[in-house]
């Protein structure tokens, strides 16, 4: 955060300076040049304007200088915030195919379905907990991509069985159900950390979740216990209370160290 405001301050200084020293004099000179029908050389007009603005000789000129600088600062602030804004991550079908070919790792995990049990060939809502644990692991870790509709071996299974189990038997119904269980388990604010995309591969539709890391710890309630899950390597593990405390403390120290660089 300290680094953010330091960079913002620098951008504001540049913005105020550019507007005050370059943009404003040029605009005024251009207006006067056209108003005087090109009778006075443009460069002479610019020079005269600089003589008036620097230094300000009365309160009116001072207020003009201040106004121009403030406008520059506002523009610089808006531009910096826009520049820092994180773009929405959209995974293409080509991206997904490459990820599937490489297999699971610390940032990528496959799940066969949201709620369809392929072993017992039936709908099992408890399988949604498995999805939630994986999401929690990515949120608490470095973030990552969860692909639903693909088994552990990279075989494309699709989402038809999941669609069939929903009231709204479409990808919209699937996404609505997914966001509902995420909001209920972790809070509505966490939904903004997850970007949902759908892809058709081999005539089968699958779903990918691009999951950002969460700034706050995310817990999942399991058997009346609050459990902290973390993605490490290519597995999602539950941490004990002491392990969770130790991990969060080390994470906080790293963040504090980074902010003060």
C-alpha cells in the first residue's frame, strides 16, 4: 500500500506539472493565435503566457495556476487508477487445451463434475463440497485455475450430467448454482475473485474458473468444524490450527516486507 501511494504521488506531481507547464500554456496560446488571426507569432504568444503565469503577479493568476495544476492532478490520478486496474481474465479454449495437456499442478486442478457422481452414476450434492475445498485452496494460496468437466487424467467428460441435475439445465443455471454455493460458503465478496468461462471441446462443454488469491483467509465449514484449505503442489490440503496460524503469520510478514521495499 505504501508503494502504491508513493507511485500515485509521483504521477500526480507529473500530471500537475505537465498541465501547468505544457498543456495550459499551449491551449491558451492556440486560442489567442486563432483569435488574433495569426497576427502575432505563435511562439511569441507562448513566451508571453509563460511571463504572465510564472511567477503569478496577482491573486487571479495564482488561482488560475492552482486550478490548472489541480486539473492535471485529477487526470493523473484517474489515469493511474485505470492503469492499475486488473483486467478481467478470460481463458480461451486454446488456453484450456494447453492446460489440460500439461496436467494438474500448483495452479491448475481438474474436477470431473460439480455434483454428479460418476462412480455411483447419480447426483450427489455433497460433491459440491469438494469443489468448494478446491476453490478455498486456491483463494488461500497463489490463486489458480479450476477446470470442471475434466477428470484427473485429462479426459473431457463435459457438464451434461451436471446440467441435468439442475433446475435451470443450462450453463447459466450451472454458473448461478456455482456462485450461490461460493457466496454461501465464503461470502458474497469472494465471488468477485472468481471469473467463470465455458468452453466446448470435442463437442462437450466444460467450465473453467480463474481464481484470484484472497487478501483475507477463507475457511470452509466441514462437519461443524472450520477448516483452512491450501493448495500446495498439485494437491489441496487441510491445515491444522497451528499450521494455519503459522502460514498466515508468515504470509503477513512477507506482505509487510514487500510493502516497505
